[in-house]
């Protein structure tokens, strides 16, 4: 299918052939008929892409701080690779579209294939022939509303939420500053609500549109705005002012203070500076309010992604209900978007639309609509690399998951293996699969995991999806006769681990979980330092894990499994590798603050291993993020070794110290990939036994149990 993509690094815009997205749980798969080009959000993205790296940094000082922390922690080279990779990722443009439902995802009720819907959301309601959109970001299109009109649903909901935030009533006078697309819709909605409307803008043509849309008065900013306000309100001033402008100056907020009456409301919808002038706002006791996007529910993952509605008795107007209300206004012709459409382009000519936004094509514009052909679209696209012929000992790989970790670490590690052939890469939405596929020489990009498993040309599948998918995808690949490399964790519950164990035992195929640290060169040197021991080891592993945002899927127990299951498993595995035995007993305690609340993740876990060795993991999210992440100290048999963040290793025995250093930071990903490919090619056992993989996984659940109960857990 065709989709508009943008590069933040180069500023390049392309209409690319991308695999059709998969049908996701809680979402609708929608064939697009029309989409709206945003002169605000998308123009900002284009402008950012054209800036130098310095300009981009000035725009996001928060990310600069994180980057500097990463430089201190991981080094300049590794940080540069990560930054360039992130900037290179193609970004889908668009956030408002309409079309018809192709498929309904599991967990969705009230929709049927063939129904017309309007869709909203950046990186969801894209300029693409087909989109997968969470159902809370969709609304049914009434019969009298065309798909082209329904494509205005996002900007319509933004305008409607601004009016609701202003709390205006019948007969009140409202000024709208900035008469772009959202400003024009705001004027029409206010008029439909029985308000007297004054429009203010820099262009006369925008004033004419506002008058046609129901504004009783419209005045140029360079004109006598104060006089126009006095004439409309009898000298009282505006009851409310809604700022819909996008401006770099402080003029809109200053003007709002000048024309508002005592105790009026000023609502900011557009992107403007807010250096609030104290004197008019204080003297008039004005209320300053910000209107957030489409309405309540916006940016709440529980609402948008998981579909949890807000009760109408407490939140009457959610973003979903705002979508429906706007479309009803269009259906009743109380709002008419047709006069606001200035240009139409088929998606093949989307570049012309963006030349309007950038100013390369000099002509006035307002509502720009992209239209789409009706044609068959595929879930797999060829990337132009042939796969005919198979070299001796070659292993053909399919990848599932094309996120940040896969793109920056896992795919490069496998791509360096001379015995690996990268054939097909799959992602849910297809964009990242295409990007990584082209970058690393895959033959195909797809969104179809079932077809991937059925491909008889594949020898093995590499799974790097979200944690809740690992177990089911591993089992499906094993049952299709594939060897499997699955990123940690193996599963997010004991039941999932057991299902994988049974499937692996039945299949006779290799399963390797991505416990990479044991494959690091310095980890191997450390193990050799103690290989002749006859007594247990004492090990201390300190992990400066860093915080993860509360809304991150990693912290969602149902998706990521939490940080213990999702990451602490790494450290359990490395300790088990050094001990040469599985964990048999676990004690653990988590830190709490004075109010009894737990932070992101702070815990101390002590594990006893089958050979009598003891390892303590100190894991905290509350340390300095610029400080190195991991430090492991091992003592035993008259020897000591200290591994510092997989960069340096200090070893001491019989009073003599030796040192080792890796080139950069080596956490073992490349060696791990090479050993997996080699085992598949040569018919050897998995580099880590199935028993060890399961023991490590079960130990993480025991850590959680020990933290909850305060009791020692025996495995």
C-alpha cells in the first residue's frame, strides 16, 4: 500500500510502498478514502526535519540532556549510532482520515466490516491506504456526511474541545484569534451554539470565510480590534476569547487580555507563547485555560489503547464522543467544511501538498485533502533482494518485531553473521519492517506472522516483539518447524514458560532466549578466572537501571510483565552461568518510601544456586542515569574479579592483578547471534539448555513472590 513517510534526519518526504498493517486487538483496520493534511502539526514536522542537528537539539533540550547522559554512560560512538538510527526512522505523517472498515480487531464491539468511520491520532490515522486505529479514536460517519468531510474529524474535535473548555453559553460573545482551519471550525461551532462571534486574523480572505461561516464581525489584526469588540458587545468586552493561532510572538495572549471583559475566560488551543501579561489578567481577574487536543482520554493509554471508557455521568464529553458530536454537526449542516477545502491531491501527488505547506509552492491554502484509489493492497512487499540459491551452511532467518532494540542491536548482530541470510522481517504496522528491511538487506517486509511461520524457505525465526507476545509466537514458530531465538523474557507468567517448554521439547528444535550477557567476551574471561574452583562463589551485581515512564508498556504487567520479569532475568542468567548451576532458592525485598509506595523499581534479591554459590542483585531505577549501569563483583577460591559495565574486567589471584578491556561496550549480542546461527547450521544443541532458560525465567517470578510475601521461595 502507499503511505506518506518523513525523515527527521534528512527532511525527505516519500510516498512509499509499505505492507498493509495487521489487524490489532482493540483496533479497526480501515481502508482510507480521504485524509486531511495538517497545516499545523505536519508543517512543524517538516520544519524540524529541515533544521540542522543543532536546530533539532534546540527544539528538544530534554532529549539533549538524555543524550549527554548516554554519552557519559555508553560512550560517544554508541550514542551517535543510536541517535542517527532514531533520526533515520521514517515517521508516518497524518492524523485525520476517513474510510471504511475492513476488519474488526478482537475485543471491539459496535463496528462491522463495510461501515464508514472517521479516525484520529498521530501515527495512527495516517496518510496511508489502510490504517489500524484503536476504536476509541474512531467514530461512525453519518449518512449525509461524505468521507472527505469526515476526514476533518480531528481538527473538528480540537475546535469543539476548545469551545467546551471555554464554557460559553447561548448569547455570549466570543472572540476567535487565528482563523486557520481550527479557527474557522471554532467560529462555526460557536455560531451553532448560539454565540456572537468576532474573528481576528492577519489575512482578509480568512475574515471573509469566517463571516460566511457565521461570524457577526471579523477584523484584521492590523485594524481597530478594540473598536470592533466594543461595537459587538456594547463596550463590555468579550465573554470569552479562544486563541486558535499558531504564532511565535506573544501578541495573541496580549490581545486576549486587552479585549476580554472582567472575569472572562481565555482559552489557548493553538501553539503560541504564553508570557502572560500580569496587569490585564490580574486587573480583570481573567481565567486562563488550556484546551488539550481532542478532549478527555487523549494521551491516556488506558483509554486510547486499552479501550477503557470514562463514565458519561462523570466525563460527558470524551474525545470519542467529541468525534461523534462534530460529525453530527456536519450531518445537520450546522458545520460545513466544504468551503474550507482549498486543494485536493491523490496520494501519489502528496509531495505537492507538502510543497504548499513548506512555501515552495506559493499560493494560499487552507484545507488540503488527500484522496486514495480503490485497489488491492498486500501484507508483504518485496524489497528487491533475491533469495534464489542457498549457500552451504546458510541459515535463512525471519524476524518478527522491528522496534528500537531490534533495529539498533538485534538485527545488526544477526546481519553480521556470514552464515545468516535475512529473508523476511515482520512488524505490526509495516513501516519499521520496510525501513529495517531496506537498511539490512532483507528480501521482504511484511505484517503477516502466520505467513512467515508457513514459509518453508525459513530455517529460524527471531522474535523481538512486546513481551506478552513472546510465548505464543515462540510456540507457533516451533509448531511450524522453525528454530527460535526469542528476546527475553521467555514468557510473562509461569504458565507461558511451561507452554514454551513443552512445545520446545515436542518440536526437537532449538530455542534460545536472548540472555546475551553470558556471551560477552569479558563474561567469558571472568568465568575462566574461576573455572578451576572447588568451592562456591559469592557474587554481587549492582544495576543502575534508570527510570521507565509510568505509561510505558514495559511497566504494564499484562504487556511487559514488569521490570523484574522483563530485565532482571538478564542478571539472574549471568549469575547462573558463572555458578554453573540453576537458582534453587530466592529471597527478595523491595524498597518503599515513607508513604509505603514503591518507586519504579528498587529491590535487592539474593539467590542461592545449586552448587552452593550465592548471588545478590541490587537493582534500582533511582540512581544517576549518567553513571555506568552495571557492576559485578565475584569472589571465591582465593580470587576476585570485578566486571565494570562490560567495558573493563579486573581480576586478582595470589596477589597478582590482571586487566582486560573490550573494544567499546560488548554485552554479547553479536556472539549470541553467531552461536545461535551456528547451532542451527551445524545441528548442534542450543547454546543455553532449555532447563537453564526455564530455571532463570521461573526465578524472576520467585523474586516477585518473595517481595510480596516476605518469605523465601524454593524453586
